[in-house]
C-alpha cells in the first residue's frame, strides 16, 4: 500500500497503525509529518477518493470490507497525525475526511479499534480519539462557514443601496 509506505507505518496490532520506530508513542506526541510525506500522502488520498467514490453506495463482499477496514485504519492514523503547521494539517485532514466519506459504513469501525491508552479520549471503553479529531475538524469548518455567512450578511446590509423599509 503506497499510503502506508509513504507514512512509514507498521502494524503493532491488526488494524492498528504506528509510525515505524515510534510504536507506543501516542499520536499527540508524534512529530509532524514532513512536507514531502504530507504532499505525497495528500496526492494518494485524492487518488483513492476518485477510485472509491461509489463504494458507500454499493454492497461490498467480505474481502472488500477487509480492505476498506485496512484503509480505515490508515485514515485513522491520518486523522490523528499533524503536518507542518495548522493550515497544512487542516488540508491533510480535509483530504482524509473526504475519503472517509467514501468508505462503506460497516467498515468505519476501524476508527474505534485501538486500545484506550493514557491520554486517549475514551467512552464506554472505546477509544474515541479519531471521533474527537473528526468533531474538531467539523467544528473548525462550521466556524469558517459561520464567519463567511456573517461577513456576507454584513456586506449585504452595508452595501445594499436599497435597504428594506
């Protein structure tokens, strides 16, 4: 798998990834991905998005489901990784979230499989780190949309030559 190789990942447990040589290091303590790894990974994510665009609309067999779970575990790693800077990380996470949306729903359980570690967000014994990252990502997007809407409303009020009576 090209994404796996680009991110230099290993598999300490089934469907649980770690950076090679940094097994056991919590995701929040890992160094950011290099610019080259981030760029290459984002290109791979875009290609995978185009290849998988219809998978969530059709039934997948057991073999395909196993492959999508494997991909889900890789995407979990992407969601919990940082790139160089907030803007670059946001772009990396954006491509990751787009691809997650293509995966069949039953295969998204790979996001919840890692054991709860010290510093993990846990709910009923389930590791919720990836879910938390998804929520933070969506919250940022909603804030950005909200700011854009407020700006448009402000402009329409200030720039409208024909105000309402």
